[in-house]
C-alpha cells in the first residue's frame, strides 16, 4: 500500500457518504451493503461503516507519513496475538453473560423485554444466534458522554435497564473493544507497506464486523460469520503455507463450512444465520476463480463445474437479498404465497407514536392495499391487506416515518399470514399483576388459546396462536402489555 492509494480510498468513501446524505435512494443502496455484511436494520450502522472506511485509511496514511510503521514493525506478531486473544475474549464474555442470564431464568431463551426512556419506547430480544445483552455497553457509553439518541437508533437501554450490574458489564465489554481496536490498528499498520489493497480492505472489513458483532449479535450472529470469513481470507493469503493453490483459496470456505456443519449436528444456534451463506459463497468462490485464472491454473473439471454452479446460484440469491436489504421485502399483488392461493399479506410495523390513532395509520396503509383486518397496540401495528400493486416495504416504511415518526426509528416487516402456535412465559417481577387485563384475548395478529398464572413465581404461561414469526409475536405480546398500562420490568421467554 502507498500513501496515494490510502487517500484515494478515503476520498472515494467520502463521496459515497456525501451522496448518501444527499439522496435517500443512494442511502438505501449503501444501507443494503451494511445490513448484508454487518447485520443491522439501523441506518446508524451504515454511517458507522462509512466513517470506519473513511478514517482507517487516513490513520494508515498518518503512520506512513510519520514513519511510525518502521517503529512498530518489530512488534507485529505481538499485536496480532493481542488482537486475536481479545477477539476471543470478547465473544466469550458475550457467551458468559448470555448463559448467566439463561441460568438465572432456567431457559436458553429467546428472551425479550420492552422499556420506555425519555418518552421513547424500545425493545430488545436476545438469543444464542443473535445476542443483544452486550448492547448495554452502548447505553452506558451514551450516558457517559451525555448523548441522547432520542430513539434514532437502538441504544441498548432495554437490557441496560434490566440486567444486573449493567455498568460493570459495559466496562468489561468496552475495555475489550478498546484493546481490540488499538491492537488491530497497530497490527495492520505494522505491515501496511507490504499489504496489498485487497488484503487491507479484507482485514478492515473483518475488523469492523468483529467490533460490531462483539457488542451486537455475539459469536453466533451473521456478522460473526462474516468476521470469520474475512479473517480466513486474510490469514490464508498471508500466513497459510501450502503450495496447493486451490486449498489456499478455498480455505476460507472450508473454515466457514466446518462451522456451519458443526451447527447442523450440534443442538445449538451458533452460526445459523443462513442469510450470510450466499454472500460468503459468492465472494469466496469469486475469489477462488479469480486467483485460479490469474495463475493460469483454471481448467474444466468436475470440481470447477460444481463450484461454478454454486457460484451462479449464490449470485442470484445474493442479488435478491441485496434488493430486500436495501428496499425491503417485495409484496406482490398476485399473492405472497401463490402455491397456497394466498393473496392476503400481513404487514407488521413498530416504532409508531404510542398515542397515534389506528385510523390514521390505516389511511396510509390503504394506499397500498385494501385492509382486511388491522390493529394497533402501543407502538406496534398489524394489518392484513390485499395489495393493490407490487411494492417494497421500504416504500411504506418511508411514508409512515415521514408522516408520523421522522425522529425515531420505524420499521415495516412483511409477514406471511400463516397460523402458528407458540408457547411463552411472562415474568412480571411484581405480585401486583392481572394478566387478563394486561394481555387481552386477541391483539395484533395474535390470539391467546391458553393461559396459566403462577402467583408464586409471578409469571404467566401463554399459548398463542399467531400469524407472525415468533419474534414479531414476542413484540406483539410486549406491545400489548405496554398498551394496557404496565410500565414495570417485564421479561418474555419463548418456551416452545
């Protein structure tokens, strides 16, 4: 890498950032990349990605300009060891925290809670495949610097208000993140002169995925899988000693594939974010074919034929995913599930003002389809519609955000209106509760088919028939509880 390339890269990112600020459409295109690779609905994570790729090349430029690279080069291996050790500690601490909570409540979750802070409602869910407990660190950091997000992004307050010793947990996570950040910057810049632009970009991508996933998602998240893939590419290119070019280039896919296989045969949720598979397969196989072609070793063989077909399939899957990540899921007027002759589509919205009348939301949703059924509880809204035209959820999302909630985050999710039965336990943390008043028989897309109060443990067991996936069903239950005036601590656990 030379100084000019670093400056050109930062300038390129600056142009991308400027276009994103000036154009909502361009911002959605960039947001699709950040959501696909770094796993986050919030546009705040998109800005973090842009800031990262803008600043890190400038830091490397400063190292070269000030001749600091030669001074730290002898310590390169020590920086790398420190970086890897604390990356392992970061993920491990997240697992320890998750299992402590699981032990306390005798369940592996998923867990969910809801809270209100400064007039803004927020909720968070945590499970092994995407753990949000470490996000307490974000609210701790926000409070330390006196910053108020005003609901513009998920600041981690729900779990911060719930988890015991949240400040101590936050301090541990942030200390580990700081050491990862410093050691990673020192390591890459100790080798910056002999590092190619490709390796620099791959390392920075894995570096950012690591920083994000330690606090948001944990070791079983899609972002963690992307971290593993990027670092496998980087280390196979720079440290793997083999003369077999195919093994060297396919090594990253073999590593990720081994983790995925282990997840299938073991009864855990680690690495089960299958949406990252097309991304990893497409870029991993593209890298393989590029290197083989460049080395003049690409030939027609059964292996290459199979890998080529996988590459083609992964490309089409990735293209579809990218459109969904950028513009939301496509809702078709011809029907969401045509093989079942299902023309009605469920639309789930959260982030609306709590006191906003349902009729006002109906009036906007009706621009996209005839409403068969709708309901609103607290900040959540559900409608079963017969679409008038094809549209993507980001279109409705943008309309509702600009109309009702432009200062806070708001999301629209398409849900297949297929009935499902799930069981939950509500922990009230108070002996002053009436589940019949706090959780009505029917709400949003859910219907209570069985309930059982246990006043010794201050809990309620529910069997719910719903028309949304369990995550939105959990949010529906919490929104119902909130809408009926319960403002104390509450924990919802999925039991089956």
